[in-house]
């Protein structure tokens, strides 16, 4: 199939002038010049927040950047940023950029081998890190890689005060001389892929990638990203999705706050009161399951389930263009009884959310819109500076990941793979021309994901190309839809569907240790650890019921025939999940090979 006959969807950049020359720091300086007193970042203070003006944040950035230059940082040097999502992370990022350097983010959960590879591959000579523990990990990794120890500044040991002091000898002119060498074509960051399918690759993202993608997103969904909007960032900033939102917020004048401790997320939502949030599907699943568990513990599960059905029906009626009067009355009743309480948990100021990193599922999409929170699903990868497509508020199609951003295009290859082109797409893999050549075809980047386009150009994700299961009878089955549906059960954390080259499809079920105790209590069952729960007949019966419900939505050949519950929780710490909570299937297949084989014995 030629390019002309491939299904394609493109969005021209019309209605605004594309900024093809600015760097991220150019855009920030222009925003400060507009209104230096406008709050741009919020720092946590006690139980509240201290808002920092654009002018004050710029002053802190410049002081730190001067310190970097005084320490010998030159334009194009690679500087690591290593620590949890925080005010200091964003300050580090912009300080590196003002010094003309390139930031290389490390995940908190990166192993020594991964850190060693990134330090050596990117030739990282310096780093801004959170704590002594982070510093020790970097130094150990550098030693393991056989390279010189990077010079490090530690946030919680006065890093920025130290940089300010050493940078006083650097003039404003010298700082501007370094910053001014950076253009839209200059490299802004090297973000390494999660390594779920092999050694991490460094994605070269330019300042133009960030500036122009942010500009396109602002134009496409202005109701979400605008001056004085409030964003609480809680995803890892080492991940491209959170990083893009960081730049987008600073560029548009939204107030950006950070919270890395998810156990404090509810308190942070209540005190900061964001107007929009972003998350991966697992975050929204947790919100729903926690609300359900709370209703069950209070004996109000029947009311919640009824409210859930009404919310979904109401959202679907909005799509149909007419909401029946009786449904309006029911919705108004449950808005007082249920929905308003859920919105209050999220700060009672959130109208929109952006979900990426995987499919949310139509049920949860309709549920959240039905309670008054429009979740705009988008799609992208590290290689596309996060979003290549996103739903638009005025015409959101739940179940899809939207249409391309202005200046971007997607196409569907003959084998169903999604191809991408345009403003967000990265330049190349760092020091890896072979991988770059392998992923680009006639100007199109091959994403590795499978999808389809509807008549309006909206993209639907079918799953990962490498995850496609082909049974011994030749049936092609995408595991993602089955897994997404199963994760709606409160105690299922990560189902992993298997069956490649087997006669039928099976599932490995990993339980949610956080939700399990609540579920057991609500069902008058004794306390159990994961091992006891995996062997319990009542737990097994509820999992079987969930699988039966999912099987009714697919053909018999696609249904899950057998399953096993494993007494292990998948996490970043044990290496089975990537930072965006994707399952590392190759490790599951290797480490649980005996459990998989047992499903097919006899």
C-alpha cells in the first residue's frame, strides 16, 4: 500500500502562527515580560502552597544557571536531573536550559545498570539530584560504567544556594551569551525509553519539539491550558508526559504545583484545587475503585452502583444529542448524593483531565464525564514529545484518543501499525543511527502501536504490535482490551493476558495490595496477605466472575479460558512495571514461565 492509499488523519496548523524559532527559554522570557507578577509555580509550605511569581522564578533560574556556568558547564553539555516530581525538578530543568545545556532525566526507580548506561551513553558530566542517596546511586553507577564521577549538586543539601553563591561572578551578559546560542533546533533533552523491550534508547527532543507541540496543544484545547489555570503535577517528571505538561504550564502562564507522594495526593488536590489534572489510566482507575470501596464500607454500594449507571447513561445521552427528562432528574439527584462528593475529593475545581500512557476504556471515560469531569484521552510516546493526538473538549469521542495536534499527522500502515509525522516527532535516537533508520520510513515514525482511524479522523488504539498474541490456530488477539476491562475490578491490579503460540488465551492475575484489605472487610472476609488471597476460593470466585463478564464482550476464540492468581504485586521497585506503569511482558514471560506452562498442561 502506498502512502497515498494509507488511511491518514492530519490537522493543519491554521488560526495561529507556528513559532519555528523560539527555544523554551525564549517563550518563558516572553511570558515573564507580559506579566512578571503573575504566579507561575507553587511551592508546598506546611499544609498549603506558596505561589512564586514568574519574575521571582526567573530570578531563581538565572542564579542557578550562572552557578552552572561558573562550574564550567558549556553549551550542549549533558546534565542529569535525578529526583522525585517537585519544584526543584522544574527549577533544575529551566536552569539547565538557561545555561545552554541539555537535561538528561533519570527515573527514581532506575537500576544501577540503567543509570550506568545512561551516564555513559549521554556522557553525563554533572547532575542536579534530590538527596545524598540519589547522589550515591549516581556515583556508584558511574563507577560501574567506568567513567569519571559526575559533579553533583544536591537539592536538600543547599544545591541552589551553592549555585547562586558561585554564580555571582558570572555576568548577565555571559549568561545571555550561553542561553542565546540555543535555538529551536537545539537539543533540549535526552529522554531514555523505559527499556521494556531492550536497552533504553535516548530520544533526542529539541526545544522546537517542546515549544511547537505546546503551542499546538494550547490551540487545540485552550479551555484546559490557559493563563491562571491550575495544574497539579504528580506523574514522574522524568517521563515525557509530565515533562511536556511542565513546559506547557510554564509557557501558557498556568500555575504549576508538584506532588510526588501519592499517599498525600488527596490532601494536595484539596488544598491546591487544580483546574485540570493529568494522569495515566491507572490513576483514574484508582479514583473510581477507592470511591466504590468507600461506598461499600458505608453500606452504600447499591446507591453508588446506581449512580455509576446513571453517570454513564447521561454521558452517552450527551453523545446522542438528547438527554431524557427522567435521566436528567436522576442525574441531578445523584449529583447531590454522589458526584459532588467525588468532585470535592479532587479539589472541587477540576473540570478537565488529560489521560495518556494507555487506553482509559469507554466505561470510565463516560463515568467521569457523567460526574462532571471531562477526561480527554490523548496518545503519544517519548518519541513524539508526549501528545501526537488528543480529544478536543467540544467534540470528544470517548473510547478514542482523539485527532492529531495542529501540525501533526497519523497514518495506519497495512499491518495496522500507527505511523506519526510532524511537529511533535523527535529527531533521532542518541548515538544510535541504526535504531533511528529502523523506525523511520519515508518520513513516518513507526510507533509500534496498532490502531485504526474512523471517518472523522479519530484514532483508536488496539494495542502494542509486539504484544499481539497469535494463537496456534492463527487467531490474532490484542491483550490490551481484555486487560483494561479486567482492571475495573477493585482487587485486580495488573492482569496479564498470555497465549502466544498456544491453543487458547489465559491470564495471569496480580492482585492490588492496597485495595485487597478494604475489599475483604467490605465482604466480611478475614484479613489475608497476597499469598493467602491467591489461594482463597472466594477471591478466586470473584476473579472468575470478572473474567466471565469480560468474555461476554468478545468472541469465544478471544475469551480467557483459564487463569491463575499469583501472590506477587507488580511494581517499579521489583522491575515488572515501567515508570508509566506499563507491564514489562518479557520479564513476566521469563520469570513466570512455569506458571504459564501450568495453565496449558493436559
